[in-house]
C-alpha cells in the first residue's frame, strides 16, 4: 500500500512539474485533468517501451526467441493475449512493439517543427518572390493527402527508421511553416518590433527573442496533435510493410501479420496491437486537447 | 454572378502552379533517390548490364533529368501521363478505369461521417457539459486516434468472419463478379441503370464495411467542428431573440442556428477530402477495393514511375477541383461572402 502511494505521488508530482513548465506557472491551470491523463498515458508507454527494449523477456517470454507456445491459440492464463502462427507470445511482442512508433513520431515531429519554423521565419521575414514560392509549395504539399505523401516518400527512401522519420517529418513541415509565418507577419508590423529595430537589433535577434517565443504555445498544441497523427501514420506505414524488418516486434507489422489469419478467426493477433496504437495516439491527442484549453481559454466550453 | 465566374477562373489559374509544383517535387524525389525502376521492372537479379541499359534507353531513363522533366511536362500538358512500366497501358486510362471505385467509396465514407459527425456534434453542443456531451467528445477524440486499417480489420473479423453478415472484401461477390456489366464504372449507378436489383443489393452490401470504416475515421473532425461552430452560433443575439419570441428549442436549433453553424463545417470539407483520399489508401488495401489508392500502392511497390507521378497529379487535381466547388458552395450558403 505504502509503496503504491509513494509511486502515485511521484507520478502526480512529475505531472505537476510538467504542467507548471507548460503553463509558465499559472497555478489555476494545474488542475487539467485531460492533460494529466494524456501525459500519464504517454509516460507509461515510454517507460514500458524502454523497459521492454532493455529487458525483452519482461513477462517471462522473449518476443522473438520464445517459440514454445501453442500455434495460434487464443488468450489463456499463461499467454494473456494468445500466441501467433510462430508459437510466440503476443503479449511480449505488444510490450516492446511501440519502439518504432515512439522513436519515429518524436523525431519526425521535432524535425518538422525545426524545418517548418525556420522556413516560416525566413519566408515571413523576407517576403517577396521567395515568400510566394515557398507559400505556394507549402500549400501544395499541405493540400495533398498526407498519408499518401508519406507512403510515396517512405517507399522511395526505403524501409527502416530513418526513412520513416524523414517521410513523416516532411509531411508536417507545412503545418509549422504556416503557424510561424502567420505569427511573423503579424508581429513584424507591431510597434514593439519597430522599437527593437530602432535600438539596433538584427533580424536573427528579433526572430529568436521576439517572434519565436510567441509561436511556442501554438506549436506545442499543434505538435501534440501531430504526434497523435504520427503514431497512426507510422502504424499504417508498418502495416503496409515499410517499417522495421521482421522479426522485430511492431504493432503495425503484427497487425499485418494477423490479417493473414483473420479468416480463421484469430482476432487476438489484430485486436491487442490495435488497442495499444489507439491508447498511445489517444494519449498524445489528450495532451493536445489539454494544451489547447490552456493556451486558448476562449476555447473552454461555455454553458449554454 | 459575374464575380463568382471570375473567382472560379482565378482559382483555376492558381491551381495550375500548385499542381505543377507538386509534380516537380514528386518528379525530383523519384529521380534523386536511389532505386532503379528498370531493374525493378525486369525483376531485379541476373540481368546483364547491356539489357538493363537498352531498356533504360528505350524508356528514356538514360537522358539527363532536365530533359526527362521537359518531355514529361510536355506530355502532361497534352493529357499524356506516359505508359505504366508494369502493364504497358497508358497511365491516364488505368486511372480513369479505377477512379469511379474510389469515388463511390469516398462518397459513402463522406455520407457516414457527415451524418454521424454533424448529428453527434449538434447533440453535444445543445447538451454542453452534460454526460452526453462528454461521451460524444470522447467518441470524437477516439475516432481521431483510431488506426483506420485496424478498424477495417476489426469490422472484417466480427461482421464478416464471425457473424457472416457482410462480405469480407471486394466490390462484387460470387458469380456477379463475372456477369455484371459496368457502364460508367460507378457500380451503384450501373445497377440502377440496368434495373439489376440483385446486383444493387450485393454492391450495397459490399460498400457497408469499407464505407463505415472510412466514415468513422473522419467523424471526429466533422463532429468537433460541428460542436464548436454550433456552440458559437447558439451564443449569438439572434438566437436569444428567437428563444424570446417563444419558439420551440427544436425550431431554434434546426431552423435558426444550423444554417449558420454549417458554414465552418463546409469549409473543412475541402480539407476533409484530402484526409478522405489518404484514408482511402488504407481502406482500399484492407478491403481489396480496386480504386486509385490501391493502384498507387502497387505502383510504388513496383517503382512504376509514370504510374506514381500520374496518380499523384491526378489526386492533386481532383482535390483542387473539390476545394473549388466547396468554395463556390460557400458563397451560396453564406450570402455575405462575395468574390
């Protein structure tokens, strides 16, 4: 009992700390239930995936080496989520199956935040022909189905982690480009920028000190939603066979594998990896919801 | 109406550089990245360098990239997207053959998402902060977080395999697949034209699961927009006036509020079509649906450059046209908008 209470309070304290950081210490914002649930889910998944990667046989069965179960057997007391066609334990594969999703999602969103923001700053600041061409290109990419673009790109880059990071990251660049460019255009004309300029500040300083901080809130909310979306995109890419090479455990790939045994009614091969994808994506989505409520109080529902 | 006409022309002119840019990006990516279409086409291993080289020359892949680009562009302008490396048939012909299947699926998905999304969104808005509102919001967020291919597979497991209510995949089942004669490519329409009611029923049954899969995946976006815009409208003064006049709540919501609440919902329509096409890739893969999206996936696997480029341009053009139509509809629904 005691141990549990302490562990819970540690998680609670960690969440409070994160939310304080996000909300710049505005205390009334710390009671964000949605945000806390989302953060808990994501932290839990990151810890679980890390542990499962370090100690593969976390639940007593190795995800790739153990092959002594019954073939295609539904959930039992010894194999909670059943076994697959190679007599492996599904649960052990579930535990570590989010590795690719997490790595790719975080790296891809970081990549697109960086590239998108820098391009947005440059475009908004310079204006002229460069701005027009960049904006038009970004609009063209943005209006094109992101899932199809990611598939085309990853197919061209080749399968694996790095190609997926580039493909998924590329798709989100226009989002951040738009957010930062809009902010630059708005801030550029304000009095205080004129004042800063009069003092003699250069463009770089204006961008980093005065424009970038203004975009942080919007970027944080958007990137949480993008992370949720990236988890789904990575799962879809793995499902289509562009992810980690087998036999590495991976939710998307395991679902593709389970599809072959769908006709024989092996529902457990598909159901459990899918539930994991939903939970993780939902976690990021809830964080996005929470942050949007934080940074944009007008969004908070009104009683009608 | 002259204003609208001019606007349409302006937009169409703007579409051209956008599609052109996308085409250029895809063309360059395909050429710059590793992966040889010719060896993929011939099956890879054990082919002598001379044979590879002769094919490369024949297909024009030996020319410098700018030359290839120029010749490809001049073809596209004339509506020629080249021949598929896999089948040898003109890409444009294959695309048109598969296009109706995708559209039929997309319309189905859109209908499901509109009905589910708008109805739940409005219900949530009129019951804001009640249990129903919370439940619906969770449903909307969950629909965002749901991998579409997984949902499709789950439907297949339960409704097709376990219960046997609906077919697992395809557009037509059993003997009909061989006997049914398609005129337009839109099977629903074809069956109605030919008054073939057994075929119509079968086609409809085949559409249910893919349509639901695609639709539910989009419900979140639609529903959240509806809820937010309805909440905003319900706050307006004229709604208070309507209520003060003693109108029934139902009349106020459906008669007065909905029309204005629909405006932002329609705006996201264009955006939704992009998501819809993306979702179609996965839906078509899961349900072996013979549309453009599954064609593209197969073209990618075979490194069939002309087919990939053709599909991308085709989809981009299609989405631009949809966006244009949405914008024009926008001005009809909202008289304040003038172009």
